[in-house]
C-alpha cells in the first residue's frame, strides 16, 4: 500500500478470487483489513468523498489468454466494502465511480488505485 500524488495504490498478489470461493474471499479481505490497520497506525490517509476506484487485472502473458476473466466474475464488491471502511466517505454511485482494465505482464496481480475524480483523467493518460 502506498499513498502519493493524491492516489492510494494497493497491489494484491495473484488474481482476485472467483465469487464461489468464499474462503479465499475472506482471506483476501482479512489481509487487506490488517494491512490498512497496520498502515494507518503509522500513516494518515484521506477520506475520499468523490472518487474513482480503478481495478487493473494483470495476467501473466506466458500462461495464455484463456485465463482472462470477465469483470463480473471477479469479487470486486467485497474488496470495495473492505477498503471503503477505511478511506471512502461512501461507496454509492453518487460518491464513487469504478474503472476496470486488463493488462498482460510477467506475473499475475491486481492493482487498485483510488483517487478523487478530478485526478482520474490525468491518471488514465499516464497509465496508457
């Protein structure tokens, strides 16, 4: 977890779990909850009031494209709820937008970026 340039960045190892795997979801959310508690014990984070949460799925390109899943097959909702308890004013559509993208890389991982909406267009240009 890192907060710089008004953007909160989380890097999660591996892919987010499928909806059917409840124990993996609990493990992921428990780990994120612990990471936030630990980080906040020594650092301050803002409460995002009008934000965009960006999820980027990175897939190991050497393992083939058939592994790339639909966004609705990935458990983002519980992740937003866990993160939201620490840094979101509200996760309703009036306060929070979401952006999803997929990239190929050398390993599997998920990036989560949270920023105020006015920062999003510049961030998007920087990441393309």
